[in-house]
């Protein structure tokens, strides 16, 4: 049984949704990154979505763009990012770990090599943010050769055929957008598209996780009420890193408490 399937089954048995935080690996520094991620897990994260630092993160708003800049300025290399993932995997053997990346990082040293590297580090899934499903099947084939689940995005305005393809080709979960545009807590989430979730379910998709603009417990509750299996939160967490990057103890405390509050909102009991 893969880690995502096990996670969703465990959460269902407890009448809970999933809370999945996102951070950029190496932010604010490679040394602090592992402590940041550990704080997220200890706060109650059910899975992780991690970004490889990249110079042109076109799907991200200013908050996560700055996280990429901080990580790169701190000297984070892709090798450092994978080393951090390996350490996280050693600490949390059953935790689902997803990567959110851009196509340049996948192909720069060979697609097969990239997915082998993911497999070796213990990555469960890869979402390529700038590759839609219609162009992503060659990546998905390579991913599956290395037992890495391909993840695709379901936009709120997707056509019926796009949703059919997303449902068919996503494994692990589906990344459901609450709104169009780029990431960011600056722009509030819109009312979750229950109709999109229903279409995905009718096409037997992997469980949908709602992202973009998830910044408060009530956003998590709204996602679950609309039928999503959980919520992904990035910019609100990255803002905490930005604010407390020079105070390690306060940073860890604030991250842990934020995740505890967001995770508490996933209870359907």
C-alpha cells in the first residue's frame, strides 16, 4: 500500500481530512530547513509538499518567490535539497512526501535521472507546476518507472475533458486549485468548486487536496465541506519563515502552533 493511500485510509478512520504544508527546501537556509520541516510534522502535518528552489517559479506569487530567492541566496543546491529529503524520510518513514517542481529542474540532467534521484531520496510524488496533463504523460511514464506518483493540477475552470485526464493520470492525490492565478495568501481562496470535486470523483480520481489561498482554519473547513480530502497551505507558512527567519526558537514555535491550529480544523467528528 502506498503512503498516500495509507494516509487517506487512516484519516478516514479518524474522520479527519489531510493538512499538507508546503515549504521551499533550503528556506531560509539549508541548515534550518530540516528544523522547519520537522516543526511542521511535529505540529501535525499529515504529508509534506516540498519545493525545489528555482530561479523562475512562474506559478508562485511573491511570498514563495521570495522563499526561492532566500534558499538560493543561502547557497542551497539541488543536492542539498535531496539530502534534506533523505533526512526527513529517515525521521518519518511513513510520511507521504511530495515535490512541487518546474520542468527545467526535471529535464536539466535527464528526466530518468531526476526520478531516480527522487526514488532514492524517498519521494512519493512529483507535481510539475508548469506542465499541464496533456503535455505531462511522458513525465508520468518516467515517474512510474521509478515508483513515483505523478500529480496533476485541476484548475477551477477546467473543461470536462481536462478533468477526465487529470483524474485518469494523477496518482496519490489531485491538486485542486481554489482559484486561478498564482499562489499566495494575499489573494483569498474562492468558494471551493464542489462541482469540480464531484466531476473528479465521478471519474474515480485520487483524493483531491485543495490549494491556493489556504491561510486560515476556516479555509480548511470550507475545503472539507466542499468535498475535498484535505488542504494544502504554502504562502501562510512561508510568511512565518520570512518573519522569524533570524530567530530560530521563535520560528519553530510559530510554525508548530500554526500547523496545530490548521490541523485541528480537519476534524469532521
